C-alpha cells in the first residue's frame, strides 16, 4: 500500500505554528514511508477563503521545505459533493431539517437546563410531508444532517491515542450542508479522503469527535476509513493554548531571523519522547519519526528554546547553505571565522562590517594610545605570515612587557571597535594588514 497523507488548511488566514506542526508531521510520515503528501485547500467557505492566503500557505510550506506532491482544492469539487450527497439521500443517510439557529439554540438550552447533554433530538426526521411543504411555502430552506447509525458503535485504533470508542447515540447528527447550499467541513473532507486515496489522517486531537462521525460517513459512502493519528495540541510556555501561538507564523519567524531548519527540528520533536536536537538536515528527523513516540500530554512550544536551537543550527550551517545570503565579498574562510559568533543570520552584517570597516574605536586612555602606536610600528615591520596575530602580540609582549588583558584588549578594541568577538588570530587576516595599520593609527592618535 502506498502511504498518502494530507494537510488540509482552510485558506482563511495564515498558517500558525500549530498548523505548521501538523503539516510537518504529515509530510515526515509520507517521506518516511516513501508515500505522497497532498496539500488540500479546504476552501468551501467562499467568503472567508482568500487567494492571498492560498499563496501564503504555499509560500510558507515551500520556505519550510514541505513541498506537496499534489494539490487539490475543495472549491473545484462541489459537483462531486453534490453527487455523493444524492447517494446518501437515496440510501436514507441524510435528512433535511428546518430549525432556525434560534430554535436549535433554545432546544440546547432546555436540554442543558434539564441536565441533559445537548444532543440534537432528530425532530426533523419525524416531519410529515405536509409540515415540510408548509415550511417550504414559508420560504424556509432545509439544512441537511447526516444520520448517525446508533446501532453501530464507533471504534478505531488511533496511531497515537490507542483504542478509541464512541457511542453514536451520544453524538448529534452533524449538519453537513447549510440552508444556502454551502458545505460544512465534515462530509467534503470524508469524500476527498476517499477519492484521493488518503491512507493516514494526521491531525490535532481537537478533531477526535469529528473522526467518530466521519468514520460512519466513510462506511455510508462505501469505503473503509483511513488510519487516524490525533496528536496532542500545542501549548505555550504557560502551559495553555495561547492566543499568541495562533498568531505565530512563518512571517514572524522570518522577522526574528529564525531558520526554517530550526522550526522543523523543534516541531518534529516536541511532544515526542525524542530529544530536540540541532540538526540542519531533515533526514535524521524523518528516520526517527514514529507515532508511537508521540505523547498524550500537550506539546510545549517555547520561543526561547526555538531561539537557542536556531543559534546552534546557524553555527552548523555550511558556507554552501548560506552563500546566497552573505554580504558581497564574504567567502568561506570569513564565514567560518564569523559563524561561531552569530546569534542568528542577521548578525552576519554586523560582523562583516567589523572585517571591512569602518569601525568606530572608543576613546582610549593615553597609555593605551602609546601602546597602540608601538603596535602600529611593530605590525608595519612584521613580515607577512600565517600567524600575524601571534607574531604581533609576541613582539609587543617583548617590547612593552604587557601580557594578558592589557596586551590583548586595546588591540581588539582598536582593530574591531568591540570588547568581544571572533578569535583575533582568525580575524586579523580577514581585516588585512593595511586596514589593521589604519585602525591602529586612528586609535593611537
Ligand atoms: N480544514 C480542516 C481544519 O483546518 C481540516 C481538518 C482535517 O485535517 O481534516 O481544521
């Protein structure tokens, strides 16, 4: 069997970190099994679905490296949903209902007031032909409900949650189509999963009750349900579902100079029994992907952890990986000297500026200026060498008797304008002898 997963966002907004995690897991599982990953745009809501979001979803997935093998849109399939609805009508598995939203609300309130669960009472199933004609004469249009089979308990073995059991009598017959003819999510999704050969539905545990209903839809449509894996939800550091997570997406990660590899490495592992590790390639993450390692407790998403992981990943990036994003003239040798100092890729420009200059040197005490004048002279006289820094500091130590910090710090400050930074031994050759002499001259003046 060829594995096929799908990621099914509604293009009514941007992807947030929770969606991204679901997309990633679907993609990873498909990759691990040599299967196919489908991007299905759930755009049945014509009013709220926007083309700009469709494009943003594609762009975000591409930036993360989660390219889809296939793309489908629900808005192109309305005829198919209609056709399947007709089959369900013929089989007596759907029925029209005429209650208004207010009437339904009132029913629920009464049930709750009596301490009963607010399950739809199926009053519409008892409507006579006359009552229906009367509603139609009033201009009322029906919405449609799927009739659950109360005689057949719903069970499945969830790849993450284990054995699941639902009593259909404790669920409301779901509305599948509204009065205005628009579709609710439930039935089109099941039809698509069947038609598109989806073998595994991987999604958040907020969909568990939907799965119970959809399993009966699969059977009513004459198909075996796919396998399901419902993952625990993502929570913020405060341990709650936070609004903040709902607004954190690729654009905010990019603004914070987070690499896609960091997001992938973190979201692949949080909520699982495997540790979060700084890896620049996705293959080792795919190799260890296993639903059995997913926990039932919510996965905690910590922005601080992401920033730290990002830094570690930046330190592992090879010149080839980042070449196109480096300032003009910055070569592999310069990258190797600079990268251990980076918090994120945004810092590159700052360090490259230290190499190319100009640097602004703090005011130095007179004795350091004297020392730097000697340094200038010493450097001027030094022969070209691979160990310019060692030769310079060695000669200066001998000439001035300085050692340790008083020897190194004024030099670093004069040459870089900073108190900290890359290993001077590696940095000085990048700055070059000419520029170094000019900086020492300025600082000692
Ligand atoms: N469009 C649905 C959602 O975003 C899809 C859920 C599913 O994966 O079936 O919640």
